[in-house]
């Protein structure tokens, strides 16, 4: 696992549930905009899809852990 993902996971773990929900909504909105833009034009870095998908999954996992 890369150091950036470890730092991101630690940062997310320290956030409150409300902050995580806001960050999740922002990430989903960004994913939607990226998907829409890729349908209309070429995007510079197609790896953004993967990183956004993984970020969303990390946020959802931490939210699930905090809610139980």
C-alpha cells in the first residue's frame, strides 16, 4: 500500500461521521463530473477513475466501522 493511501486512511479515521458524509458526497459528485466529462471529451488522467472509486470505498468502509 502506498504511503499516500495510508495517510488518507488515517486522516479519514480521525474525521467525524458528519465530515465523512460530506467528504463522501463531494467524492461522488467529483466522480459524476469526471464521468460526464469523459463522455464529452478526452480526460488527461484516466487513473482518476480508479483513485476516486477507491477513495469512495475507503470512506464508506470507515463510515460503516464508525456507525457500528
